[in-house]
C-alpha cells in the first residue's frame, strides 16, 4: 500500500484511535500530534501517511497485564469498555 497523498486527506481531518498498555484501562489520552511511542499500529499509520506525525490521536487505555502471556492475550482480546472497579 502506498502512502496517502497529503492533498487527498489533510492530516487535520484524520483522527486515529489506538489502544495503549501504559494507560489505565478505559482512560483516554488525546494528543494533537506526536510519535508512535513503540506502538506498531501508529508506526504503520505514520509510514503510510508519508512518515508524518502531524495528525490527532486518541489513545484508549487497556492497562498493562501482569505477565507476558497475559500481555500477548490482551493485545488481541476484545474487552468491554467500562470503568475498572473502584
């Protein structure tokens, strides 16, 4: 797949949603632009957009599991979006 031509889709008209292990479950973090922070999905989007970081994104916290095995399962699991127990 080739990069999206900037003239076709202005970066100001794109909003990317991404999961984030380092944000508590169901918490949100919004940024107007920035790097991928090691997130392969964001890295791929940036590459396809011509290596730009200049687009807004919302990161949805999924929380970091306690083990590597749980981490692998969490990265592909579907979890309901609800606040963690108090």
